[in-house]
């Protein structure tokens, strides 16, 4: 066995307790890749996991899943990558065989969270065989690592945009001003939404929403309902996309949509959360409620295309750059909504 150098990686021992540990660089087994992280991005999922655990991710465990890197070691049998390739790997890949995969709903795969690419808050990541095979991509020349690292959240929003009718003259309201809302609003625009509204509570993020092309930004705690009504002739938006992940925001989304409209619940709430639904709205107003989660290989492919098209403002969403040592502070900034995304450069 060759001698391995040590590398640093964060372990989340339990919510709130991050530890930067030094351990040998992982050795890739058959079909696996080991990549050196060039840049990792903070994500709402990491913040939730750090603060309270997560419905799908294991704690204790590694953290960080949005990254770009360079292949450093390849396991036996790897033919599609070589050392030196710039790559981006998704945190998951579907099994391809379960009942959901066979129906094309790979985002619901029974085995999705069994073996993940995690640990992007570190110097090296191990990419499991099924992800190296099916959900790892070479970064095209001309695409900076920082942009490529957006592939995962972008794929989520591309999948979300498939779930609701946002084309034509439709008015779409986003509730929330975090990175997912700011990405999704841009995807909605590119998918031909007639008008994009966004309601949030943080002045800097709302300014960013304007900068990335949102038509009407609605700020402050008071008056969302009134302003939305004013902007939609008293009818409400055709589609409301909830991007906060709190029960009160889910309920607000239902209250704002127009008759016959669609509501997409895109922000995952804390485990065990419940919401109260106005039955009158659902029944007499024929509102459709949908959940949206994760992405499929097809949404990843289309997210790549969208990114290569160059019409997305991705870098402006990176409000801070920090070192690996500063990760706890980065997650705190995210928790306080002072950062949209932080680029962590090991
Ligand atoms: Zn993410
Ligand atoms: Zn499956």
C-alpha cells in the first residue's frame, strides 16, 4: 500500500458541534474517485444539518456537498476520468433499479441516501462508485470552478420548475430570499415566466433579487398579502413557490395563490413539522399543492446546459469567501441570513 498523506475534513459530531480532523486521504476502491476540493459552497441544507440535524442526512457524519475539484486518485476500473480532470460530483446518484427509478422518479430512489459524496468541507472527497459512474461531470474549459459548484442547487431548481406551470404570461411568487429562491427565480425567468415576484425579509438579499432579474421585490414583515394582491389585480399569483422551509411560510404560500393556482413546497421543514390547511381554499378554490425535492439525472443535465448558456447570475450569490478554518463562522453567517452563499476555499 502506498503511503498516504493526511488531509483535513470537518466532522459533524452532533448538531452544533463541528470538528476539523486530520486523517489519511481516502484510498479509492474499485470504481471510486478521490478529488481535491477547489471550492465548496455553503448551502441551506448544511446550515439546517449543522443546527438541528436533517431528515435525510446522517449525523454524525461529513458535511458539504456543493463543490468543484480536481481528480487526484482513481480507483481500479475507472475509465471515464483521469487524474487532473476538473470535475463536479453530485452528492447522490439513483440506483437505477428500484420502483421509483424505473418510473423515472429518480429523485425518490429508495437508495439515494445510502452512499453519498459528502465531505466537501475538507481538502479531499471520496466519490463513491455509483456517483462516479452516473453523476460526476467534467467541467468544460471556460467554466470556472466556482460556477460549476452551483450545479447541485441549480439542478434542484430545474427539477422544481418541472413540477409547476410557470411559462406563458404566468405570475410566479417566490417566498424566501435565500440562495434557492434567488436561483429558482432566475430559472423561472428563463423558462418564460411572465412576471416574477419575490417576498423576503432581508434588505441585502432583496437587493440581490433585483440584481438577478426579479420584477417585483416585496420586503418587510408587514404587507406581503396586500402588496401581492395589488400586483395581481387582487387575484394572487398563478404559482407560489415556498423556499423558506418553515410551516408558517407554507401556510402563507397557500393563502396567497390565486384560484386554480399551484403551490410548490420547496423548502424542507424540520422533521415532524405539520401545517394547518384552509380546506375552503383547497376545495372551493381548486388549489394544487405539490412538494418538490432533490433532482434527477435529467435535471442535472439540463442545469448544466442552462449554466453553459451563460444567462444565469451565479457568482453574485457568493457574498463571502472564507478558508476551511472559518467554516463555523461561515455557517453562522448563513444562519443569521447575513450571507447568501459562502465559498469555502481549502
Ligand atoms: Zn445544496
Ligand atoms: Zn432507485
